[in-house]
């Protein structure tokens, strides 16, 4: 699946750094799995105030944690949600 995202895709595990890079406009998407509410709750205002979108992989509010997708715009968000659909828990 990672090949679908292109050559610029990278994996990193620096907690809030990736979301700050998204808020700064330096990356277009952050995809993470199995987050606890306390992992994502403090970041939601930062993400949303930058104009980005954050939901779980089912396009539901991210406040409960779980599998999280944050993107710079709605078009990209919908495209990545479609790619993640087979991996979203039913």
C-alpha cells in the first residue's frame, strides 16, 4: 500500500512532530494507527486551527483516538480515506 503514496512517503515516529509539520504546511498528510485519546486530543486544536482536517479512518471525529488521518485539505483527505478503507476496522 505504501507504494501508492509515491516516492516522498516516509515513516516517522516522533509523536506530535508530524502533526506540527502538517500545521506548518510542510507535509500534506499524517496517518497513524492505534492512538489513545490522550495522544491526539491536545493536537486536534492545532491541526484544525491550521486549516487541516483530522478524523479517524472511518471519517468520524478523532477525539476518541484509534486510527487517525490528518490532511491539509478535504480532497486529499477523501482520497486517502478511500485508500485506507480496506484497513479501517468494521
